[in-house]
């Protein structure tokens, strides 16, 4: 499981975009977006770099990450 600090998320549409970008690399990923804290928790077996890259490619910079 990863916890990412993601900038640029301001609304439910942003949360949906981030979720879709993660699920594009792992359709079974569990994604929990906390807009207020700008954090995204992801339960996936895909490497962190691939998940972070997918989110960044969707237009949301990943500024910090941790493996939980």
C-alpha cells in the first residue's frame, strides 16, 4: 500500500481522474482520495514509480510518497 501527497486536486472530478489514472495501470487497485489533505492511498501490487507516473501524467504532481 502506498500513500502519496498529490497536488492540484480540488474537487470530486479531480479525485475521479486520479482514481482512473491508477486503475489504468491496475484495474483492481483500491484507491482512497482525501481531497482536504491532498493524500491518496492506493492498495496495489504495481510498483510505486508506475503509479506515481500515471497520476503525474494525468496532470496531478506527486510531491511525496511512502510505502505503508
